[in-house]
C-alpha cells in the first residue's frame, strides 16, 4: 500500500476530482459569463494539479529540472508522458491569460478552447496517470 503515499498519487486523486468538475461544467449548454468564469476556474485548477502531478512523478523518477510548469511539461513530452507538446505550450500560455475573464469575448474564446482543445489534452493525461497508478498497484 506504499504507493498510496506517493505524492503524485495524492495529486492524482485531486486531479481526478477537478477534472470531473471541469467535465460537468463543460456540459452546460450555452453558458453565461458567470458559468464561463466557473469553467475557466475549473480549467485553472485542473491545470495546476496536472503540472504539479507531472512534476512530482518526474521527480520520483529522478528528474530535477522540472520545477516550473514549462520545465515539467517539456520533460513530460521528452519522456513520452504527454503528446502534442506544442498544444500543451499553447495551454500554458492561455492559462496565463485567464485573469482576463472579465472580458466576455476573451472568456468565450477561452471557454471554446478549453472545450475543444485543452480538455482533451488534460483528459488524456488523466488516462495516462490512471494507467501509471494501475502499474504501481500491480507491482505490490
């Protein structure tokens, strides 16, 4: 049961919850500005948990140059944890623009990007880490 104490596993549990919230929010048909702000908030939360989970996993694997989101994502791409490295960098850039959700057009544009481009990336990472968790639990 030692794997349950692994830091990336703990983040994975929170990431799973956050992704469920994001997925549910993305089901809202024609969201208003307040709902879009909620979607963006769940996206921000999911991304923060995602990159920190990746960082923790990579550090457990012996990598030390993964302290920033950019560094963690770059190493995750190099090691095959994530695909579509350019899309992940786009996600990082757009994540840094989320403070502009007061602008309704920017919020709408970002909500569409989250729905069509970024949620699938984040969800693929969720699936990858589910597999890693299964692998870890089978070793015990």
